């Protein structure tokens, strides 16, 4: 490149610098302000050392930045460690919650199962209670049939009610025999048959005693004796014995009255 061309290029650069307005260039102004803090004198020595001074100050600034960044990094590492610790705690709590959830689900399943079993047991208890009410005598009914030690020879209306109850249970057992409860039906029927035999035996003895008391001239047969004779019709042999006993008692009473009439005299109406 020839000399005139170099001069023109340099001239253009100088003109460009002269024409530029520094007051509008904020970055340049800031750079000049920063330069003025460590470049108080404009001489040959300071101009020679300007670049090294700028580099030194840049290095100091970078070291200060690194120091500040190290503090920030240490704080971040502390925060990271805390986050890791919190994450471990959260994971441990999650594991515990999952374990509790599993145990809770097992407990809920067991509770539901127990509730279902309880409902089934309650239903079975209700069925058993209804079955016992239908096919078992109550204690007062058993007492009415057998009597107590003090009034074993006495009967009242409760005896006939209990006797009717035994007959009903005995007949209802026929329904059980037509189901899959044949064993229970046979056992209950056998038990009721024994109860009936014992009840009729007691009824027979009591009725027989009541017939022997019919010795008056115009006897009034008690209502219980009539009810007993009606019940004994289901046992023809026992009923015949009672009728014979009643007839014998009446015959003895008539004979005695006739003998009294012959020996003592009197009008025969």
C-alpha cells in the first residue's frame, strides 16, 4: 500500500474519532470514569503501564468475583446438602407412609372381613334363635308339662297349652324331614315324642284320679277333666281306661246310693 493511501485511511479514522460524540456513548463514558480512578496522570510511564494495570485490575476483579462466587457456591452446596437431606427425609416419610398405607389396607380388609363374618354370624344367630323358638320348648313349658316336686299331681291350663305346643313341634318336624335337615328333624321329633308320652302318662294319671272323685249324686265334671278327656282321645287305650274308671266310679256311686235308699228308705223320684 502506498503512502497516500495510508494517509487517507488514517485521516478517515481521525475524522471519525473527532466526529463521534462521546457524551452519547455510555459505555465509553463508563470506561473513562473507571479509567480515571487508577490513571491519575497522563505520562509516558503510565501510558506504557496502562495495559498491564488494566489486566491487573481485571485479575483482581475476577479474583473478587471468584471469591464472591465461592461463597455463593458454598451456600448453594449447603442448600443442596439440605435439599438432599430433606429429600431423604421425604423419601423415608414416603416409605413409612406406604408401609402404613399397606398395613392400613390390610387392617381395612381384615375389618371388612370381620364385619362380613359378624353379619353372617348375626344372621346365623337369628336363624338359630328362630329355629329354637320354633322347634324347642321354653323352660316354663317344660315345667308345665313335668310339674314341680310340690304339685306333681296337679294340672292347670298351662299344661294343655304346653301339650299343644309339643304336638305342633312334632308335626312341624315333618317339614324338616322333607329338607336337608332330616337328622335334626328326626332328633327333635324323637325328643317331642318322648315329651308327649311323658305328658300323656301324667295326664292319664291325673284324669284317672279326677274320675275316681266323681262319686256324688249329681257330680259336676270340672272343665279341666273334660279337657283332659278330650286330649286323651288321641291315646285310645288311655282314654278307654279313664272312661272305665269314670264308669266304675259312677257305678259304685249309684250302687251306694241305691243301697242307702233301700236301707234308709225314702221317696224314689
